[in-house]
C-alpha cells in the first residue's frame, strides 16, 4: 500500500489500480481520458498541499461532497463525467484533519 505522510492530512492510495496510475501514469484496468488522468494528479497535489479540509471545501472546482447513504465516503470532481472517491477518516472532532483513503475513480452521470 502506498502512503504519503503530511503534517495535517494523510493520503493513502487504497486501490492497486489507482496506485499503478499514480506511480506509472497508466493503468490497464482504468481506461481514462488523458485530461482525467492529469486532473487525478492535480487533485492529489491539492489534497497533499491542503492545510485543512477547509482548503479543499473552498476549491469550488473539486466539489468535495459526501456521498449519500454512506458514513465516510466522499467524492471530488475530476471532470463532468468522473469523480475520485475517497473514504475520509476524521482525526479530530472538528473534522478539519483527516486521512484520505483514495478508493476509486467512478463514472458520474448528471450534475
């Protein structure tokens, strides 16, 4: 499992295909447009550089939102069609410090 440790937020690639995509820039199982792959890398950089969750919520382009019917599952926009899904485990009661377990890139319809 790939993990990066930062002062405030931890980002853990919790999927072998996401890890391959991150480390090599490609994945046989994830057939994604180039612009979605670029946005995937940019989104990870935004998460890693965030001081708190408020930085991610303030970025309107990410559209960080909790998925209905789940306890800790959230999504972030990669494009109109694709979302990066993560399980967010809060470290503090104020929900400002968290561990991000990146789970999958999902196909999202609508908006």
